C-alpha cells in the first residue's frame, strides 16, 4: 500500500490557505483539506512519501511566507474525504445558470445547466472561486466546437462546456485520481462519448487544434505552457485561464499578448482571477 505524508499548516484565514494551496500546486500534492477549530484554520496537504522526500525543502520554503507547518505524519493510502464526500458536499449555484451537485442532490429546473460530480479529492468540485469563474466564462461563450481542458480535475469545466453546446472535449490531467474522477463524472452526465480523458501533460495533444482551451491550474504552469496553449488554438479560438491571483495578471497577460492573443474579459473574486483571451 502507498505511503503518504500529511502536512498540517496553520493559516491565518481561508485566503491564506487558498494562497498556500496555489503555491503547493507546483509540487505533486494529491489533495488538500481544511479544518477549523477554536478559531484556528489548519490546511492539510497530502503527498506521496517518495515525492515529499524530493521536494520537501522547496515546498517548506513556499509555505513559510504564508503559514506555519505544525505537523508532518506518514499515513496509509485511503479516502481521507469519505465523510465529506457523503455528507458535507453542498451544491454550488453559479449565478442561477449552472448547478454543480452530487448525485444525491435534487436536480435543478430545466433551464439550469445540471453538472453532476461524485465529490473526490481532485480539485474542481466547484466550491473554489476559480472554478466558479471559469464556469461563468464558459457559460458566456456557448456553442464552442472542440474543447481542450488542461488540468481537468473532476472534469467540471469540460462538462460545463459540453452542456453549453461544445461538440467534444479532450480533458487532460497528470493525476490518476483526477482522471478517474473525470471518467466517473463523464458517466454521471452521460457524456462519456464526447469526453476523451487523458492521463498526461498538454504535450499529449501536440498537433491537435481546438476552438477553446481552458486551463485552471496555477501561474507557473500557465506561463510555462502558454505557447502550447496558443499552438493548440484555432484562429479565432478562445483561451480561458484561472488558478492565479490578482498580482499575477500582468505576467500572464504579457505572456499571452506576446503570443498575439487579445484580452477579452477579466473576472475577479476574492483576489482570484480568471482571464479570457481570443486568437
């Protein structure tokens, strides 16, 4: 059985926990959770013990500016969020246009886009600000053709695009937990035939072109891969980006415009940002 390390980090508030999570996304952490007790917030981050040994010092340096590590312990592989999945997951209403829910929740009215996910540890249940903003941007751009979803997590953005009229979606993630979650979500939404789920990096689709590319990851991966996103876009295509903070807007906008992309829309929620570009 795989051995994992659980890192406990004391945070000043939820905003700091979100910032730390964003920074730790540069490392191979597989899940995050938060606990609140006695007015204290603790972020728990889970990573394979072998991977932690390789990135420990760098990751701890990233944490130090925003929170305090109060514990490291080795645990066995298990579904740490089982109770949360069954009992704590609440539906996410995106502006009355999209409802992200678990299978046991009541379906919305027919005029609301219904997205069903079986809540897993993978990022993308819809509760995070960046996922909601990306859903808004997708809902504003209906009837796209072929979609590339980079860092797909549970597949929410691919499903949103397909239910907004897209023809097909290639959903890519480097995390096996995420691709399995996305496959399950595709089945729950009767979209398995339209969603091609790929375990790997964006290099796996080299040579293919899409009408829309969406990437809700983090600034470093976006900056490193934006050339590949551009190469994967058809002329007139759309690029939707999120997973970064207000302070990152200039760097990401500069990288995109240097590729000839035009900024079309900016969204912000609690210091998190989503940007839309056109080619």
